[in-house]
C-alpha cells in the first residue's frame, strides 16, 4: 500500500523527485552548499537553486520549489534535506 502511494505521488508530483535529487547533490558537495549559504535573500537563493538544478539535470520550477518549501514549513512532505532547509529558513 505504501509503495502504491509513493508511486501515485511521483506521477502526480514529479517535481518532488527532482527536488530530492538536487538536495542530495547539495548535501554531498560542500561547495554547492557554501554557494547557497552566501545568497543574501530569498530571491537570490531561489535563482541560484534553480540554476544549480538546471546544471545537474534536475527539472522543477520556481513554483514547484515554493510548494515544497511551504509544505515542509507546515511539517509535511519532507522533500528538502534538513541542511538545505536550514538555509531556506534563514531567507524565507
């Protein structure tokens, strides 16, 4: 049952997989994390996050990212890794 729910969510919200994938890349590459930590505000963070996503073949939109952030701030749908979420919390 859990497996079918996950499969359903991947089909309905394919951007989640790409956001997760980029989060894992950032967790493993300190230089990417450092670049993100240097962004001064929400808009520059989002712009850089989307640029990094494109560089690494992870496709999602600004709106997709904002949906994931909002849901995670409400305590559901953990898509963004905690270290990256801390950076977001400082800017959003």
